[in-house]
C-alpha cells in the first residue's frame, strides 16, 4: 500500500512538472541532439524536488545493433566517482579515523611527491582538490590499462615533475585520488569498493551501480563504449579500472545517479538517516581551489566564480550555486550537474567520445529554471567541429615526415630493454624482421613499429584506443651511435607518453 501511494505521488509530481516544463519538447530535443552529434547512445535523467521526473535513453547501446538504452542502462561514470571518494573521506573524518589536515604520510609513509617538503606537507584535503603542483592528467600513463597496484603507482609519483608551486594552481590529478583510495583502504581495512558499497550504494539503494567489471554481465542492460576515429564510432571493450576505482571506477545508470543527486541536494540525509553532517557538506562544497573567470567579458551563465571543492566543481549559474562534475572513460563521457537551491539536477551518460553532455545539460537546466531558451546543441556542436578542424597535431606531423630516409643503425640494434622511472620496463623486440614494442604493465599497449623517418618509428597499436591513435617513438643515440633511450610523441589530451622518458638498460 505504501508503495502504491508513493507511486501515485511520483506520478502526480511528474504530471505537475510536465505542466510547468514541456517534457515532450525536452525529449524531442534530446533525440535530435543524439542524431546531430552522431553519438551512439545516451541516457538522460532529471531530478526535481526529490523526485526523478525524467529518465530516457536515446540511440543504441552498441553501433550495429538495435538495443536502445533506458534509464537503467549502465555506463561508466568515470570521474563522477570522485565525489563518492570525497564523501567516504568525509565520513571517516566524522568517525575520527582521519582529519582533513592529516599529512598523507601519516597514513601512507611511502607517499612522496617531487619535493620532500611538499611530500611532508600534503594533506588529505590537498588530495581531493587538485592543488599539489602536478599538471592536469600528469602521470596518467602510469595507471592507464596497467596492472600496477595502487601502492606501486603511488611509489612512482615522486618521479613526476611539478607544473606549478604547491597549493598555487589547479592541476587535475587522478593520481591523488588513487592515493585517497589507498588512504581509505588503510584506515578502514577494506577496499575502496567495499567502502562505497557499504557506505553509499546500499543505503541509497543504488542497486545497479557497480565498481567491478565482474559485476557487469550479471547486471545486464549495459552500453558498449566506442572510440571515435576517422569520423566513425567503433565499439571497444571495457577497461578494468577497479584497482584505481577511487578516481573513476563506478558504472551506473541515470536512475541510480538520480538517487545520488537527490541525496546530495538533501545534504546527506536519506529517510531518517543522516549520512553526512552539516560540517562535512560545507567542507565538500567549499571552494578550495579557484579558477580564473574573465571579468572583462560576459559569459553565457552570468557566472562570477568557478572553482573546485572536494570531489565537486563549483560555480554560479544565473546567480545560483551550481555543483557539478564530468567524467571521461575509454569510450564514454558523462556529466552530473545540480542546482541545489532549486533541488534540480541533470545527469547525462553517453557511450561515445564526441558527446553532447554540456548541450543537453544546459538546455534542460534552462527549461526548468525559466532561463534563456537556446539551441545549445547547434552552438556547441559547431564549436566542437571547429576545434577538431583546428587540431592539426597529427596532420602536421604527417606533413613533416621526411621520405626516403633510412635508420642510422641495423634494425636489430634498436631491440632492447628500456626502463622508465615512472613506469617500469618497456621492451623493443625484433620479431620476423619487424620491431615490436611491449609495455611491461600494460599488454594492451603493445604495437608494431613501422619506420617513419631517420630514427623515428610510427606506432601501430594492436588495439584501438579511445584517447589516442597516431604516435611515434624516437630512438636517441650517443655521439658514438649507441642507443641511449626513447622519446614518445603520441598527440592527445589525456595520456602523456612523453612523460615516460625510458633509458636503455641493456
């Protein structure tokens, strides 16, 4: 009977919003946006005043198949997981197992950064707001498709060079969230996954949200990730992020993420249970790291501030607080946006790289807020196309190729073992008179090397990768033409092979 009454209230609430906001119009817009962007599939969820008032899927779950996503379809939410990690840390602070200003080395003595003083001063809070001095995405090559443990990754961070002074800038650091996950495991004696299950997923009844690929097939109804290459979407396999799940390992649906948004906008209270204190809520939504806003120009949302809290991005949106985050996984892009004062939230999950998450979010938020109606999809899609056209990193390298050159040495001389301080062994082998390259901790990065020019070789990857395609590797030599090391050039925005700097060891 209680369930029936609840269902009636939900239906009445949905009908009320349907009168205030034309949900059919939103539905048609999202459908058109999916087609215009050429994204394989997308699910959209909207919450208002404690209820999920809209959830629907568009496109297909996999290119070449007919299955259509819905509100329960699973997608990797990637860095939208970071808010869950910050939440667990907040609970541990409340329980007295941590302090926000605890030095990380108090819990992980092996934690080291580029400088001993910085290493000793970095706190739990610093881990969660991207201000330790590392550049954005620096070191992601260490964990990407890697079999290294979190501890092994953390022990290698000290070899990365800083991009700015400690606490004097913003450098989005997945490595610091890996570290936060290890702190959680250390102080609780349980993995990050078990903690997120017990502390969040079970209490919030997020029954379809998972943190392990082993749980994917049993759950069913999941989208397939896609790479975008040569203007086409190509299905690719899921990548296992369970070891580094604290930075982005959750797989969820818009319905479950709707529950998460409602819970957050209710400031950590679910039913009669308070899972988050007022102090913790304020700490997580306090701006700990600010971004510059150009105050000499107008912007689309009349925004006056932007920054990062703990696991959340913060800004103002037409004078209202906006709490948000985005996520990027191999072949899947997602976003979560909340306007807490209005109890309004939008989550967009997609299974492609060329994703209209911002366009869908802005159109939906503005419809509910009564703000300017604008074809965000057309505007942002045009901007995206221009950016892609202006990205000449690959074409410029192809144009600079010098034809009809030869390597400096016989091909067998290039084979050998090379060591990267931040990574480990990288081996070049001669197989059937062809050079092959193998990454010790990431078998999926194996590739065949094709002579490009001089001592530079093109990397022909064995597998299709979402974040990069074209790449070359240069064999460095001494004055005596002895090979000393490798320089990678793999143009992309996320996985920086140039940080590897391998040195020949045999």
